[in-house]
C-alpha cells in the first residue's frame, strides 16, 4: 500500500494527480474528443511534454484508476488511453480551474473560449459533457447534444474574431489534433 502523507481529501487528490503534467494529460484526453495514443499526447499537446515524463505520468494515471490502457483496434502495435468514470467526474474541477484561469492568469482569448463555454453553461453543461465523455471513453449511449461541439464552435468563433498575420497553433478538429493556422489541415 502506498504511504499517504495525510488523510486530508485535498492532499489525497493532489497525491493522485496533482502535478502539472498529469492535469495536462487529463485535459487533453477530456477535450480531445477521442481516446488517445502515446504519440498523440506527445505530438499534439501545446505544452510539449517530454516522452519520459509522458510515459511516467500515463503509468501513474493508469495505476491511479484515472485512465485505462487498451489495444488500439486499428493498429496492433499501438495502445490507446481512455478516461475512467473517476476521471470523467473531474469535469467540474477542470471547469473551475478554467474559470479561475480566465479571471486570474491572463490566458489567450482563443484558448479561453472552451473554458468560458463551460463556465457559462454551468453544472448542466458539465453533466452533458460528462455524458459525452462516457460515450467516447466508456461506450455509453450517445447524448442528444454535444458539449464538445459547443466548445469547438466557441473556439472557432474566437479564432475567426482574432485572426492576425502571426502564425499560431490552433486545434483543427474535435479530435484534438493541432495545425498552424493558415496551413492545410
């Protein structure tokens, strides 16, 4: 059994996933709109995680019960990572962190769009988003409305409203892949 520093629920939560990279991996898995492979985490995240850190954090998140690892049915030498119910229940926490970041961390307008949609939608949208994540990662029935589509539409509107000549990375699709604006998808 792993030694715990204290029985405080906040401490235990931080011991489970509290480092920066674990939260980024969970964010990318939640908002990417699909199950993820090691390579997609490595190449598609804006933050540029090193492969050794990624490998370690994926192992930790899997051991903690926040991600599952399974064979990719489309490629026999690849595995994909999916959210568990335990991780899906972190959506409200991610929404609160995004809201806090909008108010206090001076993020880019484009990358704030999804967090703003979650903040504006409140608990009802969080529930819809969690239902959609259950469909993507756990095989539950598809929800009637797509929270991911609402967030993507807000992001695209933000990008269109703040277009400039400076190239920047922007998600091209709901699958979480990135491209430089102006480049062919």
